[in-house]
C-alpha cells in the first residue's frame, strides 16, 4: 500500500514538473512574444527595452529563466508582465468566484445526474427514459458558452429575472451571491448532468442483469430496494471517480468558458486573459495549480479505490 | 412657543435668501471650466459618485501611468508645473501654469527653460513642496521606466546619463529650494517641451518617494483630489484634497464632488447597462460602448449620451519600402477606394471621417477649405481598380495585420476584402492586442500594411509627425510603420519642431501645408478620428461636465444635479 | 468465450463478449441492429444533410446569395418587401433575416451574408473536426496498442506523456497552442503551416484528445494480449509488429468505429470553444465557433448572429452524437468500453 502511494506521489511530482516545463516552453517558442518590448510601451527606445530585458533576466539562458520563474512562484513573489502585479495575490482574489462556481455546480450536477440516471434506469425503454436521454444528449451537444449566452439573453435581457453576469462575494451579500450564481451553475451543470445520467443509466442497467441481482430479486426483494441497496452502491463508484476528476478540472481553470460568458472574474478567466496577453507567469501558476488539483484528486481517488478493491491494488492499473 | 416661532421665521427668511442666491447663480455656468469655489449651473456641492472602467489603468503610480484610464485620475491628483486648461475642444489644448507661477520662459536658442515654483504649496499629506521635488519627479519617472520616458531622456540634458546609470542626478535640471527657481537645459531645441512637462508623469511627488511601482499605494500629490484607496486591478477611490483650495491656483478647479469611487468591471455590456439603469454614474469614456446596447441608449438616454471627438488618427499604414506599396499609384488607389462611411458604421458611429493625418483639434489640421486629394466621401472603386492595373502591382500577395478587439478587427476584415476587390491577394493576420504594436514595429516582421492608430500624447502636431519622421525608424518598437523617409517632410520638421508649444498658432499654416503634402503622397490611408462616449447617469449635470480632449471626462467638473 | 468466425480473415480471431447470432459477422449483426434504431438513423441523416448542405456552400453562394463568405457589404442596401434597407445601419446594427435570396439569414456587422458564412463555416468546422478526429484516432491507436502490448518501460513513458496532456486543462492548452501557432504558424521539418491554416486548430484538437482515446484502447489491448490467440500467434513465430497489426488491431476495430462519431462531436465542440476564445479558426474565415463568438458581442440587438450558427452547431453535434450512440449500441451493446466515463471536457 505504501509503495503504491509513494509511486503515485512521485509520478505526481513528475507530471507537475513536466507541465511547468511544457508551459514555459510554449511561450518561449512564440515569435514576437518578447515581453520586454510590450512592457516598454509604444514610444520606447531600444535602450529602454534592453534595460527591461536586463532587469527581468530575459537575456539569461532559457533554463535559468525557468528556474528563476519557478523560484519566484514558490516564494510567492511571482509578478505578471502586464501591470506587474503579484500573481498569487490576483489568483487569491479570483479564487472565491471559481470555488463558488465549482462547488455549487458540482453539487447540482452530481445530484441531478444521479437522479436522472436512476430515473432513466428504472423506467428503461419508456417515455421518461427516452425524454431524459434526449435531454441529456442535447445537453452534451450544446457548447456551454452558447448556452450561457442564450440563457443570459432570455433571463437577463428579455425577462430581467437574473443579473447580466458578474460575481458578488459571499461575504458581501449572500443573497446577491446566490442570485448571480444560479445561471452559471445551471449552465455549467447541464453538460455533466447529461454525461453522468447516461453513464449511470448504462452502469445500472448492466449491473441489474448481474447474477447477484437476479438472486436478490429471486429472494423477493422489491425492485427499488434492489436498486438502492445492491446496485446503486456499486454503480456510483465510477461516477464518484468521474466527479472528482471533473471537479478538479473545473477548479483548475477548466470552467474558463462559463467564467468568461458570465464574467465571473475567476481563475479560469484570469488564465485565459493572461494567455491572450502572452503573460507567462500567471499562466504557469494557474496551469500548475490546475494540474496539481487534478493530479491530487485523481491520486486520492485511486488510493481510495485501491483500499476498496484489492484487484486494482495488485495489478496497479 | 414664541421663541420657536422666531427661530422658524428666521429659518424661513434664511431659506428664502438662499433660494434667491441660488436662483441668481443658476444658468451662470459656462462650459469653459468653473473657477474654484463657485457653484455653476445650479448643481449641489459635494456628494459621491461611482465611475465604471472597463479597462483597468495600466498603473495608478503617476510616474508610470500612460493610458487614458490612468491619466483621468492622475491629472487632477498630481499637478505638474504646467498643465492644460480645463475646457473642451481646442481650448482644452491650451497650456496654463500649474504649480509654476507662469508659463516657462524660453531662451532665444530654445535650449533653456525657466520656471518658478509657487510659494506655500504642500502635498496632500502636508509635506511642503520644494523645487527639488521637480527634479526628483523626473528622475523617478526615468528610474521606474515610464513608457514615455524617452521624452525626458532624449531632450533634457543629462537625463540620458542618469538613465544609463552614469550619473546620480540630472545635470540639466537646476533647482533652488529657497527661491523656488527651476532651470531646465535641453540637448536640442524642442518646441513641444512645454507639453512634455505637462504630462501627468511630471506631476510632482515628494522627494524620496520609493522608485518602484506604487500603484496600490500611490504617493501624495498636489491637486484638487487625492487617492484614499487604490487597487490597480479592482478599483480605487479619490476624495477632495482639502489643502488644495487654499493655494488659490487660478484656472484649476477645486471640484464639486466629495468622493469618486472607480470600479474596474471588464464587461462593457454590464458596465453600460448599469449606467443606463442609473446604478452607476459614469461609463468611462475610454471604453467602447457595446454596439448592441446603442439602440436602447439612444432612445432611453439621449439627454445623457454624446459622442465626443478626441484628437486621434485611425489609419492603415502602407510600407513604402517594399511591394506593392513602394508604388505610389498603388497607394493612391487605396486612398481612392476606401469607403469611410463603411468604417464609421463598423465603429458603430464612433468615428468621424477624415483624410488628414493631423486630426481636428490639433493646430495644423487643414481646414474646411482644403480638399482631400483622393476624395473623402465618394469612394471610386472602379477608378481605383484601373489605377492598380496601371501600377502593375495587381495580384501581389499582401498580409494585412490587425488587432483582435472590436471594431479594429472588423476594420481589417473590411480592408482585406477591399484589397482583394482591387485585385490583390490579401490575407489577414489578426493578433492579440497586447503584442500588436511590438510585432508590427519589429523589423523582423516588416509588415506591408495593417491597422494603426495614434492618440495624441499632447496637443502638438509634432507628436503626430513622429510617425512620419524618418529619424524615428528603429528596429524594435518602431512607430513609423510606413517607413516614410521623405526629404521634404524631414526639412519641414526640422524647421517646425523647435517652435515652442506656446507659439504654435504662428506656424499653423505651415503645418497645414505639410499635412496636405503628406496626404498627396498617400503614405498612409487615413479614415477617421475616434469619438468617445460621454455617458452618465441622470444624477449628474451632463451639459456642465467638461469633456477634455486629452483627459476625457474632467472629474473636477462633475456635479450632482 | 471466443468464437471462431469463418467470414473473417483467417488468422485473426474475434473476441466477443456479447452473444452472437450463429453464423453472422458481427458487423452484419451490428448493421442490422443499427437499422432497427430509428432514432439513430434519423439523427444520422440529419448530420448527413448538414454535411451535404455545407459541401454545397459554393453553389449557394454563387447562385442564390451572389456573394462570397468574406465579401463586405457595409454601405449597401437591400430591398425587402419593396423597402430599401441598409445592410448595416449607420450605427452599426446589421440587418436581420430577409428570407430572400440575398441575406437570407441576415448579415453580420461587416455586411457579410450569414447564410453563406454559415455554410462555409460549417465546411471549416466539419473539416477541422474530421482532420482532428483522424489525427486523434491514428495517434491514439498507435499509442494505445504500443503501450498496451509492450507494457513495462514503454508503457510507463507513454502513460506519463498521456497523463501530461490529460492533466493540462484542455482549453488552456488549446488556447496556448492556438495563440502561439496563430502568431507564427508551425514548422515541423519541411512542413510549414501558416498561422491561419485550418490544419492548425485541427492539429491542436487532435493532440488534445489523444489520451481520451488512447487510455481505453490501452486497457483493451492489455486484456487482449492475454488471450490464447495472441499466444498462439507468438508461438507460431509472429513478431510483435505482426501481432499488433493482424491480431490486436482487428479486435479493436469496433472500439475504434464507436469512438469516431464521438470524437467528431467533441472536435467540433472544442473548435467552437477555441474560436470563442480567439484561438481557433482565424479571421476572416468563418466557422460556427467564430460566428457564435462574434454574435455574442451583439446580444441582444442582433440575436440572429448567435442563434443561427448556434442552432446549426447543436443540430450537427446532436445528430452525430445520437448516431454515434446508435453505432455503439449496435456494435457493442454491453458497452465493455465505457466511452462517457472519459468525459469530454470541451464544453466546460
């Protein structure tokens, strides 16, 4: 068991390292991505540009620049090229919006996904099932930014039911906070509800034809009890695994599109803007944080599963 | 009871008297800036408003700020030795004394500038202002790498040496704290130098202010307002500086509002919506009004919305050093064919068509008598096509460069299509705004044509002609994108640039002649001057609020109704 | 429960977990099942219709709309119901659907015909989707087979590389690559792609989805290589390459076939997302994503700019998703390979 955990830890560190290097290199390769020229402003002279290069170390060899940037990140002193603000401060400011979005949506999509999946499985082949399947498929086929834009149009312009985007901190006004997040939560959840309900449905249907379930039925246990007691527990395992991965990805900047459409000023939006401005430090930090979240959560999930299921532990898959 | 009646009666009389006085003052407000203290146009004194900015200021630190968003607060917080009249239109381009007693005395050879600091000035934190603070301020601007510091290092004697670290102070600036005398020596005559020391980055800060970016904790200054809270990415608050009124500086208003809270929103849609709904008071003039809301704004809020021109030139540069635009006929053809009305529509109406490189509001802008050499509002596509054929450049592959944000990308979409209609093989390259100018200004890119704009640094034609000056061509961060190298232009610039900014009117005709010559040579395709939205909530007195050509909304003129 | 099947090429044995009707090839069986699935067929036909429409873009542009996708008509007018209307108003509001030959579905802010751009954009979106899918399937299959077959060190390295791509937030990776490649294009050896080539977003999307497909394939190969027929082939003297090609690959074919429609859907969605963020198809070339992105800017005054490409996109993706579901049900009804478990991250 310990060896398993250690192996995962090592591979996690390696992945993080590789991601930071990859991000750094992507930006090095970009032509005309010279930050010194940008920072110097439109009316600068070559001397000014050279001075900036010297201050920031842009003339150093790549590996040295990489190490300097990493050092700055770990000591919390990393500043961005544009406006030279402390990246970690900025991320700290943006984190509540992303967390609020992720946690709220995460709860909604898990509950609704399971609900719809169970309903579909129970009424397999009937109208409810078909209707839910169609709804799920439409949900999976609609890009979230389109959904968000259309939702904003209908519910924020035509009928002024919800605000036109933006984020209000929980500490400032809980009711307003909720009010601003309802549409983003729903839009972000639609996709996952669609996926999870279908996965759960097919898992349930498969498991329900397993031998032990047949035995339970033969013993006279009601269908619903069979479902909840025997089948659901097993079928939920892959859903939980999926959920933790998706949740981590959303936190790590994966909800960029939702944040952009609703202008929540979260971590994802910050990362997207930074990439666009070819601002390397924030991108590296956000990407690493996101990858860290994904890797850690997937490692924890793997460990839990290994504890639960000896087969996985032994084969190491 | 008798006492109460008497007091009530006194109160009534006082109220009536006040009402009479207020009525007398009502309607007396003029648009040319209110002088300190008086209430004009029947508005209330005091109060606080909210301003929404869709783009954060680049810096709130006065020696670093170089965008309109930072200039708007900084020019009323950090007064320089000379500043501009608080007025709209061309009047707003006039230089007036700020912290100096008078406009600078310029020596005959144009190399020495003399000013005297006013007596009794203190910063907003109480520290006395000394003449040496000016020298320190300039040094600070250079040390923190202000984007326009080349204005100082190229012209002030000893500034370049200070910049490169060879000197510990600027030898060309001499100050005497006892008398308040300030003497500045230049390396060469530069007529626009009075404009240079009027930059907000030359706004005085106390000697000893840390030489690093202080955007989140700006230093004290001398001005009608001061910072009480600052977070460069989220917003800031300014409040009236109680010390300023005592100085009695003429022509710099002390302001009506008590506090102004500025919030950065980054979504112009909700920004405009909030101002439309009167949830916020000012839509920052530096932002683009989302065109989707224009119909609503124009119908519901026409009494508090206007389009104000600022001296700016929007054009497509034509690189004259390589095909096809090394050919004069090709360049003329484009100027003949461009449909400026289309550009105005692409800008949702926020563009005023023009063909001259010097925009309206700048001395030297050719007046209405001058005719555009290739037409202004009657595009001749057929004639242009013929000209392209004649030039022999038809079929040349062209890469058109552009910025991403709207409407600049749409301008380039239109322009590329136009080039294709004229018989070229044009393709677009749209790149992120942040990297646009460094990219097209880089000799390695050497672009053939693309979008360019210039918004005045200060109201002086030499600022615009920097972009036509062959001496300005450099391998990186080049701004003369057309790579113009015209001996006539060089000769004229040599003659006209040293004319002091305070005497510009005397050479207006010559600048106008030069500009008409430039238009005939078709080095660029000028299509318009930008207009900015002046858009307030209904709480503010819209008509009395000044729109300054350089600093946009003059917050000292804002007043609650 | 392996069944020897005579209609399949000799030497390649089938691994069937599901029941087969006696004598029929699994593909024939699958086809039969698919034919019975009316919904899947209907939606598949919908997708097919959209594809054909988009392929007819030049015809439409020439004969009906009399313009091209990038031609601007900013200051022109069009007669609708006897009234002359501006294609783009003086304050920049474009005209809505005219339901006539010209500007059938309206114009955009540059005065370009939306219907024409919709069809050409569809061509671009579908082309990017198809190319990306091709790239993903080829590379992922190779990676999955090699990793699963050789295991050990090779598997370790490949798995880590896939983990790397997988852990990187998909959209961020897409934007980063898209931005950098749009600036300078890419040069791999003799091959040079300009920044605005369609191959650039196709390349990015293709790479990003490799782990999505490679992992399940690897899992399946791990199981396959333990089967007796693989041992038999090895004993018979076949080298690893031959085994991978003749024994393992055919057994993966149903998995691969099932993945293709899903990947096309994901690719189209990711292209839309990248274009929305400015890192996909480069202007002025239309794609459904860029059209939606442009349209969102003009909400609420010109809703047709968002609705039209949005609806088309959803219908196309829905069509292929439902069809893909049907294919999956037909070929592999017990769904040994859980496709949705590796949830697509595109539209987050």
